[in-house]
């Protein structure tokens, strides 16, 4: 739905729509036909044809149940190694590609360090989008991990700088700022050709901003987390979410 209209409709049409702030298929299909008639100065039937053309391009293709099952099985056989031998053995090769992986544990146990190591490893395949909500990201520690854990790959400052330039860090300190960033996540991933998305941490902001003692505090917090998870699931590469917990009830 975020496909640019210039890839679907004639340039003369998209130029007029662009003047009205309509540049993507999602924007176009959300407008009423009468409104589009006004922008384009064309009859109703012509507008309907354009709507049908755009809808046909962006509509998801049908799949058989077998195709969906086969794609799912193939999808989850793909893993991204953590480069920690014992952990990769437990995970049967590494972190699964194409789904959200949550790393949870008490504070100062090494969750952020693991994400930094995964970020370094991921730069050999593409770039990384790293969303920091706690100010925990350390560029110095990133460099140290690169030179100690991946010393055969990073032998000089040029290779280190190239690696670091492929890790795009965004610091978001409120729930509202985080949601704005997540709303642009697909665009960020496409722009940077990212293979890994890290959110460190996914729950820290809601703990600060939502009082569970209030009547609807838990419900509002859960609704926001579900919305964030829905957006993250649309990123079809590797997504890591950090979550600190002080206790575990069984």
C-alpha cells in the first residue's frame, strides 16, 4: 500500500495528484472518487478506472493453503546466528528470520550487549535500524565488540567505520515518539536495506507513561503494545525486542 503512484499511473495524473499531497497508493485509495474527480478534472468513470488499476496492483495475491504452509515452513528454517556457540545450539542455529524475537531478563544481564553483537553481525548482510528508548546504545562498546568478537573481519579502521555507518540509531524517549518512528519503519527498512531491526526496549516507555493502578491503565498499555507488535510483524526480516523484567512468576 506504500507503493508510489508514479509506478502505477501515468505521469500526467500523478503530477496533478502530487500537487494535492497524494503520492502513494494508500493515499489515493483513501480518497473519495468525487474528491479525485476534482483534483484530476476527469469524469467519474475515468476515476473509477484508475481506482481499479491501483487496487489491482496493491491487492494481495491469492494463495493456496499448501503454498502458505510451504512458505511458513521454509521461512522458519531460516535463522540468523548469534555467533555464540552454546546459544546457537539451543536455538537450533540462531534467531529465526521473519518474526519478532523477544529477549527478556533482569537489568544488567547483557541484553543490550547481545543486540550490539547481533547488529555488528548483521552488517555483513545489510544495514541495521536500532531504536533506543533508554539511552543504552554505546558506540564505543559496539566498536569493542566488533574488534574482539569479529577480529578477522574488522582488521582496520576503514572496515570498522563502514560497519558503524550501516547501523542507524534512533533515540525515542516517549511512547508518542516511538509510535511515530514505528509508523515510518517500513520506509526506513527499505531506504537503508535493513536486515535487522532492534527495539531496546519495547516496554520501558509504557511502564513510565501508563499507571497500571488507574482503571484503564493495563488495557491502554496492552493496546499500545499490541499496536507496536502489529507494525513490527510487517517487517519481514529480523526483529529483536528487549524487555526487562524484575521478577518471573510461574
